[in-house]
C-alpha cells in the first residue's frame, strides 16, 4: 500500500501574505521525503477561507518535479464543464502529466447554495459533466465548437471517482474510471468495507483512501477530527498503527494522509509503518 499526502492550507497562520512561500516549502519537503503524491481538496462555502484547488496544484507543479498531483475530490456540478476541462488540461500540461483528477458530485449543500447550484440533481449533473469533459478532451465538437487539445493531453488525465456509499458510483469508478477515492474523514469502517467489496467485484484495481487525518500527539483542536470517524489516525501511535494495518487489509492501494498542523515528521512516521 502506497502512502501519499494531502495539503491543507491553514488560513489562520500568520503572516497571511506568505501563504505561497509556506505552501511551496511544504511541497518541496514532501517530495524530498519520498512521498509519491501531493493531493488537495475542494470546498467553497463551509465557513472558512479556502483556495481554488486547480490554482493550488499549479503552484505545486511549479515547485516539484516528480510527485503525482491530485484532487480528492473536485465537485464537478459546481463548475461549467467546458471551462473546467480547459483549466484541468492547463494543469495537466503545466505539471508534465502528473495530474490525477478525483471527481465527485459534492456532498455539502452549502457549497451549492453559495453558487446557486442544483444540489438535489447533482448526480445527474455529475454524469453529464463527465460526458462533456471527455468529449472536450477528445477534441470533439461541443456547443458548435471544439477546444484545441494541448499536445500530450489527449483524452484528459486519469479520473478517480469520489464516492462513499453509492453502489452505482462505486461500480462506475471500477468500470469507467481509473480509480475509486472514498473519504477517510467521514466514512465508517463499515462504509469502506462494503464499498471495497463492490469495487473489487466490479473489477476495480485502484482504491485510494483520501483525507485521512493524522495527529499522534493529542493536539488542541483535533477533537472534531477524532469525533467525525474512527478511521482517522487521531489517536495514540499503537492505535494508529492498528488502523493503518486495517486499511491495508481492506485492500486499499493507497492512503492519503493529512496533518492539519503541517507536521510532516508525523506523516513520515506513519508511512514508515507500512512494510
């Protein structure tokens, strides 16, 4: 099982005008430490400042050379699929084809309300957006025109489907995508076990558990992370080692760890538990 990372940029860290430097330094340290990938998340209207994930990945692409760069997961129904396909292609080209694109329907109504999106019909929009983006990346006509494809980006990046409990979308991930990426922040062990069974029986071969919080030191502020799910590695080291082993036994091909405090040494420690 591979162990990758996710970056969470804390808006409360001062000085606020040095976020670019902090993010670039952290990304370089992650790559130097030998992690295979750096991923980011996507949220807009949940009560705290966030950064656009594609802009984040552009920054990461500019300061790294080897690591995979991913999103888990980009909420497709909140964006125009043609314009989004162009921005994704841009990151794919600028990163030298290191992009791994996790996509999903979105699960937080607040994000949709902020942008005036149709939350109740988000799954239909997700499917339509995926179909449109694939047409765009093939250079096929859309709305009477066609996007010129950047050399080397034909077909778009590998797509991973973000889904927690839906057999329909987990099966779609196995048959029509290059991976399945459930959330380690809100899923239960039962969710992950049931989802893995569906995914493997449908022929899926790349299961990536995203957003697994790590805090081995019982830091102030981690109580909410621990309360959300017992999948998170917000616990003493012995228990964290046991949970990580359980993820491996469930059959995950990769787990994406995130330190909400930017403590890379802790992520390295957890990674080194995997043989």
